[in-house]
C-alpha cells in the first residue's frame, strides 16, 4: 500500500456544499455525498450514499473528462412544523476527474435503496494480463 493509500480514515459528517465554492446552481441545500472508491484489476467502483434519491431524478454524466453525479431531493411535506431536526434534506452533487485509464464508454451505474454504485472499467490496454511463453 502506498503512502497516499494509507491516509488516516475518519468518519465524515454530512456537510452542505458552500455556495461560495461555485458548485451548486440549484436553489436549496446541496450536499457532497460520502463516497467509497474500491479497486479491482478490472475496474474502479464508486459507492455513494444518496438517501431519498429516486432513480428518475438522478443525473450522471461525463463532460471533458469529469464525471458528475447530481441528484435533487425534494423536501417531504410535513403536517407539523419541525421542533428540532438532526438531518437536513437537500440534493447531492459530486464531481470526479477521470484519467485516461478509465474506459468512459463502458461506465455503468446502479441505484438501489439509496446506494449508488458506479463502475468505472479500466481501459483494456491497462488491465493486467498474462503473456504466453512459447517454446522456441
């Protein structure tokens, strides 16, 4: 494991994206979801928690080598005025710069029970392979 990979792990609290940062373009709170990045020989996998997001509202796209995940979450109409809240309702926005090691044409995504899984296949030329040795 490299030094970069040995980063200290810590629990990250849900924090809204600062409007001064220039990212959100929609009204309302927007959060940067926590994302786990997993690696295999064939692909990288992003796993993001997006509670309250419906598949129909989820937007995932690539432009100029940047993968963008955006998902608005509508406030649930309440019959009563909240006295105290520990969980803020808002949309999600996260961007990732993709290297040329990712086969962008084969990226796939799945949303199940508020968990988004995005598979980023490695380019074929970069996958480990076994070289056959022939007797000469």
